[in-house]
C-alpha cells in the first residue's frame, strides 16, 4: 500500500512538473516577439478558405512560429480559432504570437490607394487601373488587351451607357487583388450619389432636361479651367448661351471629338468638322460628357453664377477674361491671344 501511495505521489509530482514546465514554455512563447527570426515588417497573405492550423504550419515553415500548436491552442482558448480573415497583412517583428493572432482576427489588412484626378478620361482611368499591381485585371481579352467600352459596360451591368464621365474622380482605398470591375462599380456608385445629391439641390431655371445633361456640362467646365474660383462663372456663360440658343463653341469638346487624332493644336478644319462633339457646329450640349468631372464642377454646373457675360478667353496664366459683348471679347482676344493692344 505504501508502494502504491509512493507511485501516486511520484506520478502527481511528475505531472505537476510537466504541467509547470509546459505553462512556463507556453507563457514564454506568448511573450516572445517575432524579432528573433524577423528583422523587418513583411507582407503575409491569408488566402480565402485557409484554416488556422494551415496558417500556423505555414508560419512555422517560414520560421515565424516555433510552436504552432501553442498558437492554435491559444486561439481555441480565446474562442477565435475560426475567426481569422483572409487578406494581406503587415507583420511586424515587434509582434508577439497573440498579437499576430489578433491582427489576423481583426481583418486589418494592408490598405492601398489609387488617385483618379478630375478631368481624366475613361481610358486614362482604365490605364491607371491596369498599371496598379494590386488591382486584379479582368477587363482584358485573350491577348491581354483592354476590352472595348461596350463590353466593359456590359460587364459592369451598365449596358448601352457611354462610360465617359460616369466614374467619380477621387482617391480610393482598397485591398490587394480588388478587381478592376469592383473598383469601377464603386466609382460609378459614388458618382451617382454625388450627382443626384447635387441635382436635388440645383438652382432653378436651368436648361438641362435631366441630371445626365448636367453631368455633360460639368465635364466641359472641368476641362475649361484649372482655376476653381472660375467654375461657376464659366457655368454661367454656358448656361446663358444655351438659354439664348447660342452655340457653346468650347475647344475641349472639339479636342475630345478628335480623339487620338488630336496632336496638340486645333486647326480651322477641326472647327469646321461635322461631328457630334464639335460645339462650334452643333447647338446645345454634346451627346456625352468629355471627361470625369469632380464634385466642384458638378456643383458649378447646377449653380451657375448670375451675370451677363457670354464669352471668355484665356489670359495665359490659367485664368480667363470674361466679356458680355462680342466687341469686348474680340478686344480681349487681341490682348491676351494675339498680344495686341
């Protein structure tokens, strides 16, 4: 009996020793930072559908976790073993295993940005998307070339719409491998929200049949001036010209109509050309926007400045001289364009 008691006591002592040793090692593991094997912040990607044990084994293979089972046990103890989220993470050498687990559970993935400037065309937007290494490219044909506009709009479920002007220029934040389609859908929704919000609060007696015509006007304003304080003045000129049945006679629409044929100079033959975007020949607005207008240009199109001016000419410094009569306008052209006094 005494022998049995001694065996039991010895067993309990051994179990207590092993348990104590395990707890000390487990606590040391949780306190140890990744800096013992990691010298700088790295990018670590968890693919969709990956479970915690697979991540733990992969981290062990990379030398980041000495005891992957401890890490998994800790996750189960905390009740988060099935809560890790897919994505691309910035893993710092200062992190401890519990902090690494908390990062994967939080879903705080690496954030990327892409800025779409006001005044860009749809094709410039597409080019920027396809040059960004973190955007997944899906709008390509079998040869790796961009699809045509019609096919792109069909994939976006915007059938029969012209893409120009429909995507809001802004700085967008997104995660790794966001697709070009997802990006465009988001930019489209942002444009629709901004346009409709401004449309609901528009000034009275505007010559637009709908918000799309206001968007066309906004795109022209966007291309006409780089001076923010002039946008509403330019809108006022164009609105008054429309109301009087005058042609808009704006160069940016001519340039857009020329497309890739534009070489930096507008010639007389370009101003005489018969096409839907030549506002020297057509009355009213062109059929579509000519660029991606920003919020300020949309606001200006819907809140034109009052006045009597009907003309403007560039001063050569990014601003314009506005005139109410053709005579005053011709004088301004001589002064600023022909350098005559």
